[in-house]
């Protein structure tokens, strides 16, 4: 019997097969391009000429020389893809499908796409600690191994330590990389310390109930962070207060992302993540 089919759960194997099919199918092959990004290393400075890409203008140097100066780059032959699966307790929730399952689908899809494009791939399980699951590779089999580790991870009682993640990135990742951060982004996320060196793409996974809480009485509630089980009632005022907090959370998040020129995509648990990713990465 094929060992690959027996040593992982059926649900995870199904996700791997779906992701692989969506990446390597004829439809995906026609529509999905390489990961967007400059993929460039700095080479030299020169005066701006008509037809040059204005996005490479260095405005600080231009101001000093009182003339438009652009940066020239060497093109890299491959991208260095880093995928951070931000797997805290809040991901173990979903009214249609668990956010954690959507996360697995996204990680596997991006992993297979990276291998298809012959880019270097590294996957991290980022929770209270940021664990590198594999060395940079183009080996397609590593995706299955990494997904199994994330699938087996127990997120209950854990929160994403983003500051620790940023510290580890600054300390250990020296080469310019394209970084995918995948999670629900509920909390404080400041990308200013890494956005100037790396290209960052954030994929936000949410359940619609998180952004529009319902009114209810005496419902059983298990706090995934503290693991305490309580009965709670959600009044109209509680609903309004919670919804306002989520709006403020996202307002702060989007402000930071826009300020640091970060591309982002939101996927809800009642949406097909593959369809949204294909459109996003065209």
C-alpha cells in the first residue's frame, strides 16, 4: 500500500490533492502567473530617462541632486518564498469552515505554486513561537511534510507572537524574500521593521460572524486562548461594542499595511480560497 496515502489523515490528503490540482491543472496553468514582485537586487543609480519605470525613482537622492534619479537592479532568476502560517487559538473557529482549514488550503496552494515556478520555498509555523519547518527547497514532497506538522499542531491556548516573529526574521533572513503572512490578523501587527527589505503579502482569513456578532442568550462558549468554558449572553450593546472593536482593529491594520506598501487579500470561510487566490495572483 502507498505509504503516502496512509500516514496522513484523509482530510489533509484531500486538501493537498485539491491544492495540487488547482495549481497544476490546465486552467491554473493558463491563468496563474509567477508570484508578483520585482525579484530584483540593487545594481546602480542613474538619471531618469523617458520610459523608465517611475516606481524605481529614489525621491530622497533625487531631492539632494535636484534631478530625478532612479535605481537600477539586477534581475534574480528565482524568488525566495517564505510562508508564515500564523496559527493561534483564534484560528480554531468557523461557522462555515474552520479558519484553520482555510489556512492549510492557502499554505498548500502557495507551496505548490512556488514549486511549479521553481522558486525556493520555506514554510514556518508561527504561533507563540516561530518554527521553521524546512530549509529552503524546490522539493515538492516537503509541502506534504510541512502541512502535516501544521495540521498536527495544537493551537488552543496559544496566541501569535508577532513581535517575536519579526525579531526572528530580522535576525535570520538576510536575503530579500517574498513573504506571505496568513492568519486572521486580530491584534497588533506592525510591519515597519521588515517591509523595507522584504516584499510582504498578507492573506487575512475571517469568518463573517467575527465582523458582525449576533445577539444571543446563554450560549456555551469555550475561550480558545484560556480554555475556560462559560455561558455567555450577547446583548445589543455587547454586539455593538465588539463590532466597533473589530472595525478599529482593521482600521489600524489596513493603515499599517498601506503605510508599508503591503499587498493584502481577505478570504472568508464561506468563500472558495482557490478561486480568490487564482484571481489575486494573476
